[in-house]
């Protein structure tokens, strides 16, 4: 199992000249995957704004890649799966991991650690003026109470 985690604001997923293109304008990142040359079996989107084209969704389905959308708090919003799962053995292993409380805890811990890391990265990306505005708003709220 090798999912690709996509986080952040302003992410877009589309297809250009048969390649899957994943861009994040705010971070200035761009990933390109040629047909049948992607080593991920799933894409997990933990983003708040962005877009994905129908062509990109078809591309993912054609290459047997799951697409999972998460809410701001990590809850599952949607799961787009190809016609047939990639591997029955994979599904059995996933279920076994689910049944083992220690493995389940380790997986949850890694998801939370990644979420915290990405939130800190986002905080660093916000301009300094925005930090000052947030502090000002908190100060004004405290004064009103």
C-alpha cells in the first residue's frame, strides 16, 4: 500500500497530454505522472480548496487508483474506487490491521502526526501580517468577554 497524501489549499488535479498533473499554487509544487508509471495505489486529499477534473478522475480509475477525500478533521467525505480493487490480498491485510488495536493506533498516530506537520507548514506559509491579525482578533474577543 503506497498512498499519496495531498494537503493544503489551492490544490488542483488534472490531465494534460495523458499525464496526471497535481499542482499546488500556494506551495509552488507540481507532480507529474505518466500513464502506467505511477507507483501510488491511492490518493488521499486532505485539502480545503482546490479542484479535480472529470478527466483526472477517469485517469485514476483507469489506473486502479483509489481517490479518498477527507474532511478538515480527518473524517471520510468520499471514496472513489476503481471498478475492481487492485488486490484482494491488500484488502485482507487492511482488515487484519484494523482488527489489531496496536496497528490501528500506530496508523492513527501517523495520520495525526502528518496532519500536525502539515498544519505547522501552513502556519509558516501564512504571511506575518495574517498572524498579527489573528492575534488582534483573539485579543479583541478576550476584551469583550
